[in-house]
C-alpha cells in the first residue's frame, strides 16, 4: 500500500488529500474514487480540467453531479481524520492505474493514467456530461508521447497551453490591436527567423516604443499569409515566465516545466517562442545545484531546434546578455527606435476605432494630435507611442465615466430638492409649538412651490438624460457590431469564403454605417440644443489628462503661448521695479524661444543677472516662475557658496559609484526630474568651483544632463538664471548706462570663460534703485501683506504720507530694497500684530496707517486707536 502511494505524482496525491478532506466534511468513513474525482475537478491545474476545457464541457455541472453522488455515500457520526480509511474501490482504482502506467512505460502514476484506467467507474457522473471515449482520446492527445518520469511530470503535460499564449490564434480571432508602420523592423525580424542557424531575433528598445506590438504585428502577418512561405504555417506562442515560476515549490520543478515547454517546441517545428522581458530568464529558477532558464534554453537555441523571439530594453540587454557571451551570440539584435511625432500620430489614428469601440466614445483627430504633441513635449521620461496611447486611453475613460454617471445639473437639482425637503420637515415640526405660525406656514407653501418647480425640472432633465444615454448606447452598439463584422469578414477572406466576406462588407456593414450616420446626425442636432453628456474626446480632454500627470495647469497648454508671452513684460514690471531694460532683455529671449526661433534642444532661456544686492534679481526669477509655470514654487534655488570646493560639485549630479550618497542621486538632476518645468536659480555663481561651470556648459548647450546612474535628465523646459555680484562696485559708481555696460563686460570677461558667456542667451545688468522706484516697491510689498490679511478679512490701507515715510526710512542705495522690508515690518506689521492680539483689530475691520510731523497714527474703521512717535 505504501509503495503504491509512493508512485503517485504530486497532483494525484493532492487530489487524494482533497478527497480525504471532503470525506471528513461529509462524514464518510472511507475515501472513495468519487472523492478523488471531486479533488481533481476543483484543482484548475489538473489535466482533467485541461481536457474538459478543450472539449468545451460545463465543468460546474459536473462538479455538482459528483458532489451529489458523494452525498449519497454511507455516513457515520463522530468521525475523525485518523479514523477515515482508504476504500477498497480506491485501492482497486490505483492498482488499475499502476498496471496501465507500467504498460505505458511511466515510472509514476499520473492523473491521466488513473482516469483512463478507471473511466468505467464514472459512467454515472462524468458519463452524463461527456463521451468517455472522447475524453480518453483528449487525454491521450494532451499526453502525446511523453513519459511520466518524475512526481511533477503531469503538471507539465500540454505545457505550452498552460504557460503560453498563442498570439497567432488571438490574431486569427481579431483580438490584437492593429500594428501601423514598423515595416522595416518586422522585415528584419522575418529575415532572421528564416535563417538556418542563430535564427533568434531579440528586439531591443526603450520601454513603450512598441517591441511587443512588433511581435503581434508579425503574428497578424502570418495569419494573413503576408510573410515568406517558410513562415506561413508558423505559430507564435508568448511564454509567460511568471506562470512558469509561480508555484514551483520543489527543487527541479521549474526545470521540469521549462524542459516540457522546450520539448513541445522541439517536437513541433512550426512553433516560434516569444519571450517578453527575456532578461528575466537569466537567473530565473536558479538555486544551489540547479540551472537557470538561460542555460536550459542555450543548447536548443544553439542547435536551431528552438526558434525564439526575445524582447528587452537596451539597459537590461547590456546588464544580462552582454555578460553572457554564449547566450548573446545565439540572438540577433533588432533595434526598435522610438517613432517620430508623425509616425506616432499615424499609429494612434490606426488604433482609434479599437479605442472608440472599447470606451463607447468618439475620439477626435485633434485629440490624437494633441496626445502625441503634448506627451512628446511635456512627458520626457517615457516614450512614444506608449505615453500618447495612455493619454488618449485615460481621456476616453474619463469621458466614458461621465456618460455612465449622473450629470452634474441633475445631481445639483436632486441635492436642492433634498435640502428643501429637510427644511420643510423641520418647519412642520416647529409649526406645532411655534407662536408665529402664519410666517412658518407661508415659508412651507413657498418651499412646496419651489419643490414642484424643481421636481418638474428634474423630470425633464431625467428624460433628456435617458434619451441622450439611449442614443449614445445605440451608437456604441453599432460601432461594436461593425468591429465584429470586420473581424468576421477578415476570417472569411482567409478561409477563401469570398461570398460571405462580400456579403458582410458590402451588405451588413454598409447598412450599419447608414444607421450610424443617422444616429450621429441626430446626436449633432441634440448637441446644438445643448446636451448633458459629452461623448467626444477632444484636445481639452487630453490636455486635462496631461496636466494631471505633470502638474502643469491645463489652460497653460491650451492657451496660445505666443499670445501669453506677448504680455510677459507687463507682468514682470508689476513686480520688478526700475529694471525696464533687464525685464525687456529677459522678455526678448523668451519670446524668441516661444516663437520657435530658439534652439529646441536648449533650455527655454538662460540668463546671467548682474547687479548690487536688493535690486530685484531674485524677484525677477520668482516672477518668471509664477508667470510661466503658474507657481512660485517652480523656482529651484541653489546657493553656489555651498559648491566652492571640487568634492561638493558631485552633489549636483550625484556621487560616483562606491561613494557615500550614490543611491540618493544629484540635487540638481533629482530636482529637475521631479519638476521638469521650472526656473533654476544659481545664486552668486562667481563663488562656484570651476567644475560647476563645466556641468552648466552641457546644460546650456544640449538642454540635458546625465546623472551618476546614467539617467539623462531633460532641461529643455527649464529657464536657467545665474545671479552674480561681479562688477557691483562698477554698477554703483558709473552713472552713464553705456559706459557702465562696457565696464561690466570687461570685468565679466576677465572673471569668466568666454565659452561659458557665449552659451547664455542674455547677460542682464540691473540698475541701482532710486527713491522713486523704492516708493513703487512699497506698494508691491504692501500688496503681499494685504493678501495675507485678506485671509482674515482685514483691510489695510496706507496714506501717501505713510508710504513716503516708509520709503524714506527704508531707502539705502547700497542695500537696495531689502531695508524696506525691515522698515515695513517695524512700522506696520509689528503694530498691527499688537493690535490684533489686544483685540482692537478684528475680522471685517478696515485699518489705516497715517503719519504727521511727529507720530505714526493707526485708525480702525475711521477711529484712532494708536499714536506712536516716529
């Protein structure tokens, strides 16, 4: 008995254990073959389930019948697991299976052996739903000529079906997306596949460029017979490495599975194996004393017995394949480059119908163009066409969600009705005890009138909503029918049934297109009158998705940037006072870039701001960030006094491998990777180490920088600003603007390399501030204080005399506008804080500051509350 159980495969043992559990649950004293049959049915990985799936049998009905038969077996009370015996019928069935296994040359008793040896036992259960002889033939077909030589061997019967996906079958059923273009790469792949030896192409390209789609394109060509004769009957099967490794608990189990796949492919020369992410085979399944997947595949690859297509990224290829020369030489690389913008637009146009049929929406051509152009410009860490397809897909999902949800207008009316009902209920309760009953009754009557009007409006909106949904649903259904009929016509053509294909293409599809045209006209008419639902993905919907991904406001992308840039000088002048020439220089460079005259591979603009402290250099950078990126936080600031020595330079791009901080990345590269649309300010650049300038040369010239891990960071959407106090004394001393500029340039050339200065768009000289400009700056600083007080609903005003006093106290030609902040804090903010804490200034108050000859006077709502000496 024990020897018999030792001969059982893992799946047979698992089935008997499941049967034992069922017997215990059912209070059966013996384990019967029906218990084991139920155990096999409930395990989806068994050969019995594979056979039933192939035969198209209803498995659930069989399970219920077997469970019913088990319920009719003898039962006893107070049963325990230890008291349950292996029944005489089960022992007999195992002996029958052992005899058959010996005849078949198997070392172990497998599930199919046990079933084929005992089919007569299951006439009243399996026999009700399936022809037992047909089941036997199916089990024999799955087995083929394989021998059961290990305990896990029956898990690997029909291994390709279990661990692979037949792409040619999916192409035949029309389940694959169309592949647009890429003829050169598919032809190169085909050429390699029909070689005698080393006929294994490996597709190399960045994630999302369409490597897997190329293989799907080849599968579609094989189905359409648009390949050389030697490839026309081939099958492409995609190997699922995850399924192959998953659940391989025992040593050697993974190798058994992979060997079973390789043996099946070797036995059928018409199969081409496709391994996506092929770098995962290196080291997969390896443990002490066992091989990895790559070494199992190598001999078959070398002899040409296994035709394989691989796909991986260039980075992974270098990391895994180039280290293993024996594996590398068995594959022929096919480079898959990112498609151009125009190619990506063509690809998306080809996918449009599939996406429309899936989401039940209309995708406008403007949305496709916007998806490609916006993702190409704003999403730099991903690749076309994948990122553009994702943008369209998400935009279409958003529109579909709106169609399937309640419209905003209807939801709003329902909320209003609910609020009025609650109010009415409350008033009716109050009516019984209230003294002013007439007033309450009048309000109840008003509510009832409002409710009647709202209910009528709600009824109309619901009817409109339902009608719109009906039309859109019908449009979606017709589109789906057209897609199915197109697939049917394609299959009919392949089978040579041209009469059926013509009937579909020139009969059924034409009729459906007419019906679709009428419905679309009806929808257009409804849209003219105003619809609750939107069924089209347009440029705005796509831009909205891209803005969610990147954080750039949607109106920034849709508004004509050229129109917006025209106002850049006015916007900068609101916040930067007395630097008209500097502002004009910055505006000119940015206008050149936005008009398309600038180099597209360089930053938007690169400037050096020169001038004494406190004249508005940093404020200009902040204003630029706020204007161009709608966020003052888009300013990334580096104090170059922290980068004065050679060692600290590595902080910008990250430490070299092996050094502390390597994993953290560079401060500059990481900041720009997280926020690619920003103004980068290098403060006091003259203090930086010379090596910093070498790094900046690359950024200013190519608009990119490679960090310590080899990742390229894009600077094309940044503005680079360098501030410096070089020649500050010259700027202060020389009053003539032209002479001042010449003297500044001479000093700058003396201190900095010409190749660095030549790469800057503009060197901007900031003028010293005069008393008139300081008065204007007081207004700007007040504007900021007012915006903070507005949150507390406090209004602040300063008389002209008070402003003049602060300008006079805060003016210092050497320190610029900085002393103004201190003066404003001392005169206004400190006093205001004191009055708020004392409770003399509250929410809703208007506070006015004034001065006379000797005092600073504070009034709240026109009443004097404080008078302090100047």
